[in-house]
C-alpha cells in the first residue's frame, strides 16, 4: 500500500505479528529515503539545541525520560513480550537492566566528558593543555530484535548523554518497542532529539547515507560489513556490535551445579537468541560426564512456549531452520545429541538441544546458532579449552568456571573477547561502568561505561599559550643559541632509555 503523510515520506506499511500465535499487532511505515532525510534534517537542528543544554540540562531531561518509562514499565514490557514472544518476566528484566544503564550514562556524562586539564610536560610549561569531549551531532542507531530495548538503548542512552541527537531505525520485527520509547521521549521533551524511522534494511541503508555523523549498528556480522562499506563512502564513523559464538570453560575444580545452572541459563534463556549467549562449553575431562548430566537434568525442566514458558518461540521465523541445519551438520559429522535433537526443532518453537563431542569444524561450533542449543566438548586441559575457545571468527563474550581465582583471572586474560565472566554468565550486563563490545567478527567500538560515552564523542584538545617560551622553537627565525640548547637537551631528556 502506498501512503503519504505530512510528517514522513512513507512508501509502504508493514504489519508486525506476535510470534507466539501469529496474531497481527500493528502496522508501521516503511520510511523511505526522502522520509529518512527529513527526519535526519530535523535531528540536526535538535542536536544543536540538545548540545547547548549542557550536561546538567541533559541530565534533567534524561532523568525525566527514565522516570516516565519506569512509571509505565508494564506497557513497555507488554510491547516487548508481544513483539518478540519472550515471557513478560524476561521483558521486565530487560527494562530494569536498560534503565540502570540510562541512569549511569546520564549521571556520568559530565564527570567523564567535561573538559579537563592534562599535563603539558616540562618542555611545554608555557602551555595550558586541556581535553574536552564534544558530541558528534546526529547518531543513527540501527538495532536488532532480540533485546529490542536493552540493545539499542546501549547506544541511544550513551549517545544522548554525550549530547547527540539520535535517529533510531529499529528491527522490522520490533518497531513497536521503538515507537513506545520515542513516545515517552515526546512526553518529557518537545524537541525531536530522539526520533524513530521504522522500516526494513532499506530504511537502515537510507539512514546510513542520510548525513548522520556517526552510525551505531547492532546486528549480524554480515549486515555490519554492508553497513561499514556504506559508511566508507562518506567516512562516517561506525560502532559495530555484532554476533558471537561465546565459549564457557569449566575447569575440573569448578562448582558444577553453578556451572550447569549458568550453562542452561546462558544457552537456553531467551530461546538462545542472545548475542552473548553460551553456544559452546569446553569442560575438562575428569568432570565432563558429571557436568553434562547436570546440564541435561536442568534442560529437561525447561518449558518451551505455552502459559508458563521458560522461553518463547523463535522471534525470527527462519532462525529455526538455522538451528536445524547446525544440529544436522553436528550429527552428520559425528557429534552426539545427549538431549533433544532434530525433532526438537518445530516451525517456530525449539525445545532444548544438548550436543556433545561435536567436531570443531562443524557449523554448531564455528557459526552463530542463535537457538536453545549448546555444544559440550571435552578437553584435556585449560590450555586446550582456551585454544578452542579462541579458534572462531567471533570474539564477543566468554566465561570461565573455577574455584581458583588466579586460574580464573589468568584464563580470562588469554581469552580473545570483549568481555569475560568468571563463575557466572552475563554478570557484566547490569554494570554501568563496564564497556561492552567485541573483537574480531563480533565488531569494534564500545557501548556502556566511560568508553561508551566517549564512543559517542569526539575529543577536542586545546593548548593555550600562557607566556612566551624560554626556547623560541615555533618560529621560522629560530636562533642558533636556542638550537644549540635543543641539541644539548635532547640526550638529557631522552638519552637514558
Ligand atoms: P540483522 O543484521 O539482520 O539486522 C540488524 C538491523 O540492521 C535491522 O534493523 C535491519 O533492518 C538492519 N539492516 C539490514 N540490512 C541493512 C543495511 N544494508 N543497512 C543498514 N541497516 C540494515 O540482525 P538481526 O537479525 O536483527 O539481529 C540478530 C543479530 O544481532 C545476531 O547476530 C546477534 O548476535 C546480533 N546482536 C548483537 C548484539 C551485540 O551487542 N553485539 C546484541 C544483540 C544482537
């Protein structure tokens, strides 16, 4: 259907559905190139006003926004749950975690980003040196569907707190969540500092090309590569938060009950649709059998779908086929299904699958499965576990279970990932001060924490000359005397290794 509107150039609309039963939810515009351009233009104007508010003014508005969301959280919870199919309890936790980050970003923007004096050094005693952090202007945020509030808000909260305006292109599966939060923004601020452009990949492409000053992308590694290529056209900076294939290492001295709890939570929670979900377990041989039995015991208690669901259906319909392909490949290559198997994969609902002894070159070990499955492979040593954990193209999160603090920290240091948890999974997600992001195919740049605030800022250095230099070196008419002194000073200053 072709529509026009006063506000946005709208080519078509599309209707979202509840993944639990296919019920249509709501229609949203697919905002086209002209519509995105108009939104971004408004954002540029709003950005100047927002930057001019200063840290204290922005903190007040962000606090009011947070409170407005919190007061009506049940509405947001219902929207998230309906669009993704996840249980309301999971959606409530998502809202709680996200508001913690919004709070942290709002409160820490000033101490992290305000102009501060830095030491100029002995030779530059006549310079007053300082560094401050300025907003980019307009940040285009492109988000996924699996945590439709928590994930994009990791960029939105920090970008706003740093003084940028934001145009948010949510996943086509979860536009209602985005529209809901933008509605709450409009209740506390009458300027279009946060706007939403609903639509598909084409709308995302239009946003990247619309003259935004930075792009914050969260989604698959394959799409990130396309976004990065588009950003290269205009040299637009990008932060890319992509997929993962997180490994969890279990040492022979670990608390196996705790490890099994966390394996099942990390692998099966949210139907495995978590970028930092546990997809691979490497367990030391002496405890492999016991750990596997405990994981299976817990997996059996999971209720997939239904009234009292532990987790819901796959949000993205085609994801069940990916799970099926990975399981089939693992079994063909010689892996064992110790719980569930190919029959666990329904049209939309996937019941838990625990695989063991899966060859390291199979899809279930190398590629993101994004379903309620986990591979448990036995290793002879922690060294072997680390080697295998590091062997994928991804590097988002990783976990280690051991009672030995030194071993835990030493193993964490050897894991090539953006975050490591010791004796838990996802333990970092609520800690405002911890930056989040990946290495290798999992992306680059950081959201959350002081690094997340700086990610959405450009440092500006100022060197103010306070008096004439004793040595007049910044002149085309340097004296022989000054150059003679430099020659004498050089080995004194730098000659001692
Ligand atoms: P996706 O890559 O299919 O889509 C992500 C977003 O990009 C969507 O909004 C989509 O419309 C948009 N898009 C598609 N093509 C585009 C283009 N050419 N230009 C601009 N935008 C475009 O990912 P998804 O299926 O929505 O999300 C699942 C993926 O996200 C998984 O790989 C998961 O691991 C990852 N993820 C990562 C994090 C993280 O923080 N690292 C968090 C959540 C999800």
